C-alpha cells in the first residue's frame, strides 16, 4: 500500500544552483527569467543533505560518501547516475527509511529523527521503482485511500482525495480494478496517486520510467511536470536514462560510486564530456547526432532536446541558404 505524506503549498516553481563542497558546480550564464526565479529563493531548503554517509553491513566501502545537496521548494531535480551509483540508497534517507552512518538529512530545516520521522514522511513521499512493492491493496481505490485513512481524515475527505488523485493521474473509472490486473504503467500511476492523495510537499520518484514502454514513459513524465506546475510540488527523480533528463530537470545532480560529482543545469552537465565518461554516462541521443556533425566539420552547437535541435537545424539551413545566395 502507498506510503503516507501531507499538505503541500503551491508556490511557483523556483530554481537555484548552489555551491557544495566536494563536487563540481557547473554554471553558465543564466537567462533573465532564471535569474528572476533564483532571486526569489529565500529561506530554508525543503530538503538538505549534509555530509551523508551510508554503508551496508555486507560491504566494506560506503554506498554513500559525504553527500551534500540542497533542494528548494518548487524545483524539478534529477539525480543522474549509472546503475549502482547510490541513487536508491540516497532516496531512502530522504524520509527516514534508512538511517545514516554519519551526516544528516533535513526536511524543511528539521533533522530527520525517530521522533519526527512521521512528519518527514508526510512531507516527503517516495514512489519506489517497482510499483509491486507499493501497490498491494485489493482495489485501486483502497490502495489510494490507505494513506489518507491512516492520517485520521474523515471519510468524506478521504473520498475527495482519492477522487482528486485519480483525476490527476488519469485513472478515473479504475476505482474497483484489481491492481495486479493493471499494466506496469498503470500500476506506476496508482503508486503516484497513493502518494498524491497524501498531499506531500515533495515527491521523490526512484527510476520512474524503468521498465516502461515509450508511451507510458512519456505519460509519467508529463504527469510529473503537471504536478510540479499545477500543484507546486517539488519533484525529485532518479534515473540512469540520459534521454529523460533534459525534458524534466531544471537542475541535475550526478552521482557516481556513492559520491556527488556535479550539480548543474542539463545543458551544463551534457556539455562536460569528462564528467560523463567518469560517471559511466553518455550524451542524450539527440546530442550525439550534433556531436557527429561537429566531427564532420559542420558548424553546429550541441543540443539536448528535440525542440532545440529543430531550431539549431533551421538556423544552420538558413545560414547555408544565405551563404549560397538563396532567398
């Protein structure tokens, strides 16, 4: 059944890259719009990790090694790393599922402890990679209602929240369906709805597109963006899929062998070949095409989304026509 989590605030999405010790801080000139958003940031990060270390009993080295990061309200952040980088381990610390070997995690400025872990789990909802670990009730409606019921809400309020969550994820009419009869993508939506019904301030998604077909993956990403833009929920996802990141993230943390290697915009990250090689990552497929064109001597800038690729291609075509004297 779904994990618990409550009310969120619907402030406008905000974006701030901040220097952290022990990793590269990749910055380029900000646009006026991004500068305005950054200037609006004030107060306490909604999530903060300080010198976090974790080690599993059967391992000799740390799974997480002195992780430092800050996430502010309304941001869309991706934690990017190859398999085994430590992404899931990091996420399980964000609402107290795992306890640090050393260091600390703060939610809205409060250190996560045994005494306040319930509050932290209400503020930070986690959607696991495998929805079968999370969606266990006999019906979709019962599963989504599980968290609100355990919050002690009235029956009417529970019903309202279930209805709203189903509408948001596009599963209205699935109330009586058995979750084990649903597709992988539909189960993932039910898991998200179960968290959404708790009205968290932060939703953390561990590899949300893993194992899904392209259409289901696109649907999940559209939903994530919608929850951020319409509900003001801070969104944090982990992925090893470099093609997903440019369409979702305002900011990217690169994790490699339990260490945080970089913090920057998607453009910053994917214009650092050395960083990508070190982290066992590659360029997005769109960017690879532009890299090959550069190798052929074509004067193009590397682009990381289909939309910016289109604009760059049109620019090059227009430039070529002017050079050839074609009107």
